[in-house]
RNA sequence: GGCGCUGUAGCUCAGUUGGUUAGAGCAGAGGAAUCAUAAUCCUUGUGUCCGGGGUUCGAGUCCCUGCAGCGCCA
């Protein structure tokens, strides 16, 4: 079995906050790291989602050409991902040549299979801007209430739904120009409603998917008039030019595919980018994505926030199914709720909450990883508070895990020197510890296998606690006075526990685990038999006392951050 | 307005297909220990499981309804 893992593609228009991280990339990374640690072959992909009007607007604000803006933001996001330890095998771009070709290919296939319809729409054209102005890019006077700053999609004053062509004295929201006219323009629609039965059956065939995932999918399939066909093209410059495979699409010159159509295809194209970067050729990536070219043994898992579920359960599968080609479809779709910030929502526009660059600026990545994963919004929305965050990470990381490593390594250094001491045989306490850990480790593995993130974190923490319990009960500092050999055996177990903790914790805390393993001069080898793992470091094996693994967050720091990230609440 | 989600100990949350005295972590209280980042370990929970009906031998767990918070859509 090989494992293909993707996390939802972050949009390109700026730095994301922690809420974006917790719902997709972080748990996906946890899963990828765990499977690799178990010796599995993994391909973990992510990319920036770069097309669409918001990217153009953001680039405009930054005063840069959109391609240049996207390239820069991609580099920024890639650097942040690296900072958080996200172990993507490739971090791609939806604007890549690979995605251009593949998106055009899919559109061509869908058309051949009669799933594309050309529709004439009436849109507002701005002479001054030289472009069509969809929805809110037109402003004017509301025909209903007379409000003068109504937007093309809705009047904020009377809440009436509007069409851009309804507005009185319309003007461009971009340039303010009133030189507007209504023009007819042709667009492609994907007839996904025709695939409703197949999608429905496919969803029904999925066993054990999170309720959140299937209920959202079912709602969109069955509610109201059922699954709606959707436009897949736009009158924009920035995007993938509309083509039928490698052929031109008559009548669609100058138009691009709509972002929701090309973004998920980037999951596939990204594998192509990855293969290209590693000289693996076409077959190198197709063995992950084509069931007729080797992907029969691939298990594909997607991670995303709940807002992304409809695209991943319906639109993207519709594209794959509609192509009539044997593309790999998702086997398990892990979806997350929202993380709230101190009683409200994270808000990009209000500057409320902690953004990724700020998070890394104030604390190490592992601290964020641990709190976000162990409190991720798995079954319902969850809440970030500074008090809870401070208490949680101080207790779990500094006190329970970090301090365990300190007490063992420092006690050993002071009594036996910086090497695993030669000691007596195991007694009942050591046997009991091994038996206890055997159960806990299997429980941890079961939770990780099931991608139950919070349960995994709880199980891992229980393992750390078991180490402290053992040490407290064995009390080598007391034994040392009567029976130094006994104390030596206990310390040897303690040092091996530290190694075991590092190995098991690595998916959650990759940086700390690496530092700890480095100090212990040990290798990351996933434990089979725990009793055996507790003897991995032999007597005489040298080590160094590591610097404190985790510094505690002080009250002063917490208060400062609380004020700094409060944003401008209304 | 329609649809959906949530409402369990002071806080953050678990609670499998309805079944014995409703759980965990944190915080609080008491104690042990002193190797360690004043860090650990043990003991300690009389909770109207939001309110009200109902189904059932039995409901936090199912149905109806009310309230509160949130989200999506029109």
C-alpha cells in the first residue's frame, strides 16, 4: 500500500492565519509524518491556489503584476510552511504549466463526453477598465431603496439581492468609471447535475467517512433542486486559457477557466511538478494517479476545512468521473470544523487572531503544532484562548515531556556521567512499565491509523505521563543511596524512555524530536516490541544533556500577545 | 425566511449501534517526593448532561417542541 496525501490548497492572496493551518495542512502533515515513520511510501502534496479575481485585486493593491505577485506570495507561503515543519514532498502552484495542460485536458474530455454546455450570459463591460465586471465590481444606486453604494450582488442597506444590470447609475468599483455597457459573453458550464446519480452512489459507497463530510455532500446533492450545474469559465486575464485539450476552443478566446475548476486539478498536476523536479518522468507521477498505470495500491486521503467539502466531494469527483478516464479518487476525506479565536472568529480583514508569520515569530513551530493538533476542531468548532494555550503547552510540553528529559539526563550526568550506565536486571517495575507502554503505544498507533487527531494527542500524552509515573515510583535518586546498580538500571530505562518519546512524538513535534534524538545520539526507529525498544540504547552509549526542550510561556508574554493580536473588534 | 450544526464539571472537550454509580485534561483542594524547567507523583468531582414534552423496562444517547449561540443558503 502506498499513501497519497493532499491538504487543501491555500489561496495566494496573503498570509494565512492559524485557523487555515489547523484545518488542513497540519493534520495532513501529522498523517504523512506518521506513515513515513512507520516505513510507508508516502507522497504528500500541497500547492498555492493562484487564480481568480481576489488574486488580481490583491496584486493590484500591492501595485504589482499578478504573475509577479503570485510568485512572491508563493515563496512566502512556502517559507512559512517550511517554518511549521510541513513536510510536503512538493509545494506546487496551480498556475504551473502542468496544471494548464491538465486542466485543458479535463475540459476537453468533459466536452467530448457531452458534459459541457456553452451559455450566453449578459455581463457588465467597462470600457475604461477594459474588462467585464462581475458581481461586486459594479456599484451604483439600489433600485429598491435608493442606497447609493449598493453592490452588484446585493444592496447592503436593504439586503435585496441584485444583478449588476439592475443598478441605477452604475460605476466600476475598480476605476469609478461610468462608461459601462451590457454585453453578451459566452461561458462554459459543467453539467455536473447529470452525474448526480454516480456521485450519490460513490458517496454511499464510502465507509467510515466523517459525518461532517458525508452530510455536507448529501445536502448539496439532495437539497432544493439538487446539484446545480456551474460555470467553469470567467472573463479574466489571469488564469488558465480555455482550450479543448491542446486545441483552441472557438468562441472562447480570451477567457480563462474559473478558479474552482482548475484548483483541485492541481492536486494531480502537483504530482507532475514533483515528478519533473525529481526527474521521474510521466510514469513517475501517473503511478500515483492513474489506476490503470499503477495506482491500484494507492490509498488517497484528503484534508480540508468544512467549507471545502462540497468541491472535494462533488465538483472535483464530477470532473474526474466525467472525464471517463481511470483517475484515482479520494479514499478518505478528513474534514475539520473551524477554530475560533478568543470568543469570535479569526478574521483576516479585521486583523483578528494570529497569523502564520507572527506565530513563528513569537514561538517555536512545535509549540503551535502541539496545541493546534491536540485541540483541533475535529468534531465541532473549537476555541483558542491565550490562557488555555499557555496552560496547555506549559503543562504538556514543558512540564510533562520537557522536564522528564531534563530530570533523567541531568540526574544521570551528575551520578553516572554522560553515558548510559551499566545496571542490574529489570525488576517488576520495569516489566510493568513495558507492559503498560505496550498497550499505550498500540492505542496511539490505532488512533493515528484512524486519523483521529485529538485522540492521538491524548494517547501520546498518556505515554509521556507513564514515564513520569515510572520515574516517580522507581525513584532512582533514593535507590542510588542504597543500591547504585539498581539506580543505574532505572536511569538506563529513563534514558531509553526519552528516546522512545522522541520517536513517538516526532509526527507532532518534529523539531524537538530531532533535537532530542541528536542529543541522545539515537536513530528514529518506530518501536515494535516496547520492552525491546526500552533497551535500544545500550550501556556505555554516550549522550549529551539537551538544552531545555521547551521554554515556558510567562504571564507577561501571554498578556502582551493577547493585547497585540486582539485586532480591531467592532 | 429556509436548511444545518452546537448547547455535558469553573475552563477546553470525550461520550461507541440507547443499558449498570456520566468521563479526560487544565484550573481548585489535600498529601508524598526533592532527580528536574518551583517541574513530578498520589488522592479529591452532590454536574437539573440548555428547558419542556414523548417513545422505551431503561435516554446525555431516539422523536417533537421551546430557548440560546453559530454557520450555510436564498
